[in-house]
C-alpha cells in the first residue's frame, strides 16, 4: 500500500478522476461514517469517490467527547447488543486498527449511597468488563476495581469528601476524533479512493427514478462544477441527512434529529486527579476526561433546530456544566478557568422519544431510491459497523460480485510499525535532536507517519521549533497538515489538525498569523490571502466568544453567525 498524500494537487486530480469515469460508489459526507464507508468500499475493490462540503470531520465528528467506549449507560437501558458491538469495536481499535490514536483512559464513578449502589453499579461495570473480554478484543484494558472513599480521594483529591461514600474505577478509551477521521480518509485514499474536501454536492443526477451520481461544486476552484456518475451513491451526511435527501425530493424512510452537546476545556492543574470522572446528572451523565495538559468536561443533551454548521454554546450551557461538575469538586471551577468551548450535534434517529437523550444511538441503513443508500444514527465507536452495513446495502445494487468487508483487518495509516517506533523513541530523539516527549507526541498523533514529519524538519530545522503561542505543537505539523492531510484553510489547522482553538486561552489567535505563513508556500497564498485567513479566524473566535455570553440558543446562534464561513478570493 502506498500511503496517500492529500495535498492541493492531489485534491484537484481526485475531482478530475471522479468525473472522468463512472464510479462504483460515491460517498457524500466525510465525517467518521462517510470516511469509514469510503475505506470499506475501496478495500473491497470498488472504484470509490468521497466528497465533503467543508473539511474532513468538520461537523459532528470533530466535536464529540473524544471517547471510544461501549456506552456503559446503555446497559442500564438493557441495550446489550449495542454495548457488545461497541466493546468489540473498541478492542479492535485499541489492539489492531489504530493503536497510535486510540488509548486507554481510566474513569472514577463516585458512589453516593452505601450498600445497594455499590452492588447495583458494580454489577453493571462487571458485566461491562465481561462483555468486553467475551468480544475477543478486550484483554488489553485493566478490569474495574472497587475503592473505599479514602482510596478514591487518593486517586482523585479534587473531589469533595461529602460527594462520595466510595467509588468504582473502570477503563474505556479515547482518541482525537478529527485526527482519527483524517487518518481514515488517508487510508481510504491509500487503497485507491478518490477523495476531495471543499467539494459540495449541489444536486443529484437522475435517470428516471434512479440516482446515477451527483453534481459537485469545487468551492476552492472558482465554483467549478463536476458531474460525477456512480452506480451507487451513499448519503452519509449525519445531521444534514434530511437536507441532502431534499436535493432529490426524497424525504426518506426515517428522519434525523439533532441533539446539541457542548464541552468545556480547562487546564490540567484546575482539577487535581489522576483519573477521569463519570458523574450522574438528572438528564444523562457528565464526563471529566483527561486530555493531555487539559480536561474535557461534557456534555449537554438538548434539542437543536438552528444552524447545523456552527452550533453555538450559550451561557446557560456553560453554567449547566460548571454547576454539575462543581457539585463534586472541593475547589469549584469558574468561567475564568475555561480555556475552550466547543459544541457539536449528534445525529439521532427521530420518532422514538420527545427527549433527545432517549433517542436511539443505533443506526439505520435504507435504500430510499434506486442507486441511493442512506446511513444515519449510530455512535462514533461503531462507525466501522455502520460503514460495512452501508456498503453491504450498496452492493445489492451493483451488477457484479463483490468481496466481503475486510476493514476488521485493515489498520489505519500510521498503525503499522507504530509499536516498534514507540519502543525506539529514545533513539529517534537522539537521532533528531528532539526531546523524547516531542517524539512521543508525534508518534501518538501520526504513528509511523512520524517519519514524514521528521523529514520536513531535516530539510528545514526551523520547522522543529514549537509554535510560540501553542508550544504543544511543532511548526512542521502545520506544514504537514496542508501538504499531506488536506488542510485548505487556517481554521482547518487550528481547529481540527491541531486543537489549538480549544487548548489555549487566546483560542489560537496568537498562533494564527504564523500558522498562515507556514501554510502559504504549500497552498500558494499571497500576503493578501494570508491576511484574509487570519482576519476570518479572528472574527470566528470573536463571534464564538460573543455567542457564549448569550442567555439562550436563539441569541447564541445569531451571535455565532456574525462570522460567516470563509470564501476564497
């Protein structure tokens, strides 16, 4: 397999290739499900295209809780099949498919009642561990353990003594969701898929009742439109599913409802704990998740019917999270502790409950019109199963024999050789002059693709320097994002290829100009374009800050829309 490069030249070539001949499968939407579908189709030997209106994972798939988990709370709903399926996928990702990106993470569940709660919750967590092991892919994680209050406060001193009578500790896994999707897209391209972001579907091609392709507008290439023909089109647009269906006048057999979840990012030193936390609220559960030098606190679960591209977090949302996490912390958090805030929309299958927190996380695949497959619902962890089901459905419409799914045995780019490089990280540090912590950072973001980053630094040692206002990241990573990972705008780098937008108190504004200048030679930007990118990003941050001061969704949405999407000149 040749590892694909997703640079500006390759993007134009992909669009031309998709338009040049009929594809077997065209996937619309490059979130985790769409990217996974493209990989599944390509690895079955099908000619495959993948188009995305904005950036990889720019919707839901970059704004999650960043957990790969079985869904412990679904056990309480007696949804054993969903939990078992998700635990199997968690194990596959940890052990085989993406060990460089998916890592174990501990969680502490404080008990507030003596006796019955330990028995009740302990039985659930024990079943969770047993189902994980029975899946055949769960032996890599430690099993849960029961803790007294004294031992629980030893691992999580930040907790108030009166907030618990004891605790349970168990393990799940986490990843950088946007980086994961980028690697999925690169893997699909490495197996022959043609992929293009900033390529918006404006309509579908039809022959009678049959969908035979899509009209795709290159929003980066002066609005040039391509007619891309395909034997089967897969709509994997998440919360935009109903909108996409509307382009062909088909409302579909089900509807997708958006539920907003917001997250806060605070510095690591604000919560003294060596473990994550999972807390019950009156509506759902609240996670406090370790995230490098930070904590992620989330999430909310509220109905959302406003702008889907830029869901806004209101002041009420932020207060809700702070109030609930402060209920158990000995030193409460304040607004001043919040470094970053982000909001995302879950695509839930509508019609089962008035409350979004009770809507199904299971997915559905349908064939609403000949030549068109729709996949929706589900959860991040089970993206591979959703992709398999979508391609299985598409295969029914192909007049040819097609191989079975092989993605269970197809590691993502960067996975092969990762463990050997990890073992050699001290030698790599000696060879490159980078601190071993920097090498570990690169290996846990790029896996064996780290060698490509090191080649950039070897050619230009200045790229081995950290960004001055976001020193977790090297300058080479910004260049690499534009040259190899499909980043087209400053926002792509600061928000998704890195997490500078939520990991710094300035939200990336102090890094913006240097990052734009690093991207410029790769993308052919002149000074005017650099200024445009920086100005747009600063306005975006300003609009987000303003939205987070508003009392409700309506006013927050209006404030966020004060900064429109960038349109290249």
